[in-house]
């Protein structure tokens, strides 16, 4: 399926930094240049950073353990 305006952009969970399924934004425009092997997306972000006043910074102290468990689980499948 081709990427189309209105499609959701979400995190995949392939990173220990971002959990799976967090909405990043929606595709506003798809720019497909036939001379290149990639497409460019213009994304309307889900968050308006200009209106953001406070954030909480959370460190995952168990990142390595999480990564090890995920690796073990994928090997068992």
C-alpha cells in the first residue's frame, strides 16, 4: 500500500527510547521524485510544540534488561 495524506505516523517499538504505538503525526503531503529511490513526507505533528510549557524527562533505568528480554523473546519465537 502506498503512503497517502492522512496516514498516521506512529512509533514502531524497535527502539528502547520510544514505546510502540505513540502517535507522532499524520502525513500532510507525499513528495515522490521519480529520480530518487525515496519519498519525502511532510508530517503534521500530533503535538504543537509552540504550546508546550512543561515536559517530564524519564530515564529508562532498565533499558539493558528490557533489550535482553526482547531479544530472548524474539529468539524463542
